[in-house]
C-alpha cells in the first residue's frame, strides 16, 4: 500500500486531534490588537472629552487577563480564549461521544467570528472606562480614530485558526454522521420557512428602539434540531437562517456573532435531546418527551438570551442590568410560544418522525 493510501485513513480517523492542535495554536496567539493599538491620553475640558496619542504602554498577556487601565477589556478577550480552549477540550472529547464535536464546532465558530470584531471590543472597553457608559456612544468613533486599532497578527491568526479548527471538527463529525440528500433538503426547506416567518414577524411591532419582537420564527429550526440532531440545528439556525436574517435585517454584520450565530445557533441545544424526545418507535405523546422538549427549548433560550445581552452591551453600550431587562422579554416570550406549540404538536411530530426517520449515514 502506498504512503498516500496509508495516510488518508489515518487523517480521517485523527481529525479530532488535528482540530484540537489547531485550537491550541489559536489559543497561543495573544493580544494582537492590544500590542499595536496606540495608547490614548484623554482630557476632559468641560463639557467635552478630547483625545490624543499617548506614550506606548507596556501591555501584553497580563492586559488581557487583568484589564487595561481598569477597563473591562479582560472580560471580552478572556471570553474569546475560553471559547477557543473549549473548542480544544471538546475536540479531544469528541472521540468518545459525537456530540462533543458539535460543541467544539460551536466554540470555534463563535470565537473565530469574535476575533474579527476584537479591535472594536478593545476600543469599546477602553473608551467606556474613560468617559463612562452614558457618554460612550458620543465618543467611541473619535476614540477609535485616534487609537487606530488594527486587526493585526494576533487576532487575525486566532481568527483563521479557529475557522480552520471548525472546518476540521465539522469534517470529523461528518465522517461519523453524514447527512443524506433528504436531510440537506429538510435543512434547506425548514430554514426557508423560518426566514419567511421572520419576514412576517417584522410586520409586528418591535420591542424598544433597537428592535426585538416576539414570534415563532425559530419553530422550524427547533424541529430540524429535534429531527436531525445538534449539528443540523446549528447549521440551520446559526449559519443558514442566522446569516440570511442578519443580512436582511439591516443592522450590520457586526451583530452577527452574538445576535445571530449564537442566538439562533442555540437551537442546537435542543438537538442534544433528540434521543430522549423521539425514542425508538415513538409514535405518540410521551411525558418524558414533553419534558425534554421543554428543557431543550429553555436551554436554547438561555444561550440566545446571553448572546443577545452581550450584543446589547457591546453594540449599544447597555449596562448588564439594562441588557438583561431588555432581552429577556422577547427571547423568553418567543421561546415560550415555540415550546407550547412543539409540546402541543409532539404526538403528530413523533408519528411523522417514525414514518420518515432521519437516514443520516453512519460512516462507521
């Protein structure tokens, strides 16, 4: 047997290891934007702040872990690295249980997209620490212009490595659990239904000036997750539906990581309960299934709530209390409606699932 023929099977069976090592490389890349951002001297001359270039500060890894000038920057950056480290850990655990691959994929994608926006987070945190939350939006653009924060090697490398890790882990999961043409058609159809429901939802009144409405657009996404599992739920919710609605909503791609990828990709959590909801030969209502539908939807809602709250803090300058107060209304109300409908339709859905079970290919 040629070396190439020997290597290909080894590569397929060790994608989990490669994905984990790629994550380690991403994790080891520290603080690119911090190391190249120009320090700022802020002066307050009543009633305005003015900014100018200051002397180069001695910043590095400690700045991420413990903050810069008392700013909360460590909270943002540390979250990215924790996600990357989570991707590494779950990549290694995936060899034992397939669903760990899906958690690793989620961690890598969120971390990678977050690193794209990391200079914005850095300027946001430093400006907030200087002028205060109430004045933040008035001065953030001026601060960023003077700071000239760049998306340089550290953040770029981490971003690319996280995406490569996501691709590798997706391949590892796909090798074990391949989607059939019918599965992919279901993902496309239900994602399209969700987009249509979202367009209808926009005809309803928004909650607050920044948007947010109560609706059932996520209902088809929950069904995909319950039918096909967490990976399909994440692809349908976070990637397909999330990206389309991010573009059509018009708020800007900067909102995609937390409001859309995390927010709608959260339906994947419901998919982890697939075996408990649709048991073998399950064709009617079942108390255990009803309970786990509720648990899955609640878990998904909590993750979406956290993602949307982080987005409100980062993009609108809300404090944590205001962010929580704003987002819990529409996130949990929408999730509650979806849970009630799913639980009411559980019997017919179980019968449908038994008649047309997922035929994902088990590659092993």
